[in-house]
């Protein structure tokens, strides 16, 4: 095989193309930005190695061998090298997935301290007092309902039949929904009729057929026959739920404050499209 033939075959090798492209990109970046010597130093501390070993052990139920620790370190270095070089080439700038992950990491840092915050009993009691309706126990409603379907066009005619004494089960659109509901709490009502229905009928007068009321399933005529008011529970009986809600609100507030502190250091310019 002649030298020219061997050279032509070598020039068609994909590995050569990859190497040339990599060299070109590296050379282009070197021209565009000065080298930050500190960013080219990868330091792996003993606590980091211990953390790698602990994570590995949690998955394999045994401590890693020296050779396995060496592999973990090599993988870490490879990740770090590729990550830094990708950032130098700007590959993270227009990647929505990378941006989202970085945002989530920042939000975690902003709320991490809030996770360790333990509310006092006084704070929880204050939260319960301010949101008593969310934890009320024992509230229930009894009512009759006639299902109208997806349209309320026949509401007036059906209301007239009900006013004349018609059995609610004999009018309206046939459905598997119960015609009469007895002493159901809000959760049970909304499981059957959809979110917001319990609150909507809570505002109706007793023992009178209502105008059409919308649910997640369509329209209904409703007659509330009884209400049992709820009572505010003692903190001890709902402490876990109150603390979970308090912590979620505290975490949200902490994240909002941290973001605002960062945002204050930026000038935002928005050029709206014409």
C-alpha cells in the first residue's frame, strides 16, 4: 500500500476528525477568553473522598476497596473536567435542562436553613389561629341534589317540578351521583362532586332549592337540609399537619427573601417585542 493510499485512509478516520474539532474548539476558546489558572486546579479533599466512599457503601452494603475508591476519584475528576470545559464553551447557557437544575440547586441552598428551623409551640398555635378554617373538624352538610348535566337550560322547568312536590330522584339527568347526601364533610363532598362544590353549597340557604350550582361534573339544583358547624381543634390533635403547613410557608418565605436579596444586585432591562 502506497503512502498516499495510507494517508488518504488515515484522513478518513472519525477519531482524527474528532481530535481536530476538539483542538479547533479549544484553540478558539483560548483566543476568546484568558485562562483562569485557579479554575484549572481540581482539588479533591479527604472529606469529599469520605463522602464518595459513604455513598458507594450505601448502595453496595460494604466499604469500597482502594481500587474502587481510585475509580470513584477518576470519575469525579472526569465529571469536573467535562463540566468546567462545557462551561468554558458556553454549553450551559442555552440548555433549559441545565438552567433548571442550577435553579433548583440555588433554591435548595436558599431553603436549606429553613428545613432545620423548628417552630415553637407559640408559633404553631398562632398559625392554627390564623388558619382555623383549614383545620376545622366536625363540619358537615346534608343536602338533596338534582343533576342537570352539562347544561342548565332545563333548570327552570325542573325547578318548577320540584316546587310542585316532585321526587328529586325522578327528575333531572340520570347519574350515579346520590340524590341525597347525609352529614358529609367537605372532603367527602368534593370527592363526589369536585373541588369547590362544598364551599358553593355552604353559602346556600337551608331548605330551599337553589339556582343552578356548578360542580366539576356539570350543573345541579341543590337543597341544603342541615348543617353541622365545625369546631377548632386543639393544637395537640393536629400538630403534625400544622407544623407541615407552617414549614412549607416558612420555606417559601425564606426562598422569596433569598431571591429578592440576589435580585436586588441586578439591573433588569426588558425589551418588549413590538
